């Protein structure tokens, strides 16, 4: 009791599950979202800050809101704002098991794939606008990542400087173009699985995040 005779009560801090209940995703989030769920996922992820947050959590492991803010050099409140839509779409989840006390807000990534075609949505519809915007944002993000690598690669050890720069230009049928997409997809899936398994088996090996970018599309000769 205080000298004035007023008793003060300290409200217990909510647990992580309670604090994030308003942004909790449905229990049946699909591995590959489609329809309305896909549009919600595109809205949640294709923002420059949220894309960076997801990549950091996916590649560097769980982190607190404060650590993420320091990593991106933005305000803690901004990170807290951005994690909510990512949580609701199933890209990340709270990691209260890592917190030393209830004041810490830890998050970990849920690996999730996105695949979409603008042709799946009617011209002029909101969904089509979202799909178009997400495709442009994705291209801009990957272009920026490529430019960043070109600017900083001289600071890497020699064995890490050699990336892949290649393109191919052949006349093909629709079936052949689709076949190339399928082969590349299968190759990347199997390679990624092998890399993750090897990381578990040999955690001390020298590793760096490696980005693979591929685009397959019809293009007229001399179009650029």
C-alpha cells in the first residue's frame, strides 16, 4: 500500500501466445496457398521490410523483435507492426521457448513456398492487382539483391566470389518451356533438401546464404 492509502496492483504481462492471439493464423494453413489464401499471403510477404525479415529468420534462425530491428536498422515498433501479417499468413510463428522472460518476443520462420500466375485472376480485379504488384515487387527485390552482391563480392573470400551468370535463347514449344520449368523446380527442391540435411549433419561447415534466381519466358530477338 502506498503512503496515500492507495493500493497498486501490477498487471501480469501476457504470455507470447496471448500477445499474438490477434494475429494467429488458422490451424489449416496450406503448404502451398491458393485462391484467397494466396492473395493474403502475397499481401503479407511482398513488402520490402517483411521480405527481409522473413529471409533473415529463414536463414539465420529465430530472433527477437529487438534483434531484428537492429539487423535492419529500423524501429522496434516497426518490426512489431510487420510481424503481425506475416504471422497471420503462416510465414512466421512465436518462439516463446527461447525467451528468458515474458518481456522477450522471439520469432521463428516457417518455410513456405509461394507460386502464382497473374492469369488466374480476372483483369481489373483486386486479386489481379495484388498478383501483378507482387510479381513486380519480387523482381525489384531480386534485382536489388543481385546489384548488392555485385557491389560487395570483392569483400568475400575468393572461393565465394564466383556466382552464376548465364542465359539461354532457343526456339521452343510451350510443352518444352513447361518441361524446363518442371526440371528446374525438381532440381532446386532436391538440392535444397540435400543442403538442409547436410547442414544438420555438419553444422560447423563454412556456409553462406546462396540465392538462385531463374526466369523463363518467351522473348523476341533484340527485344531489349
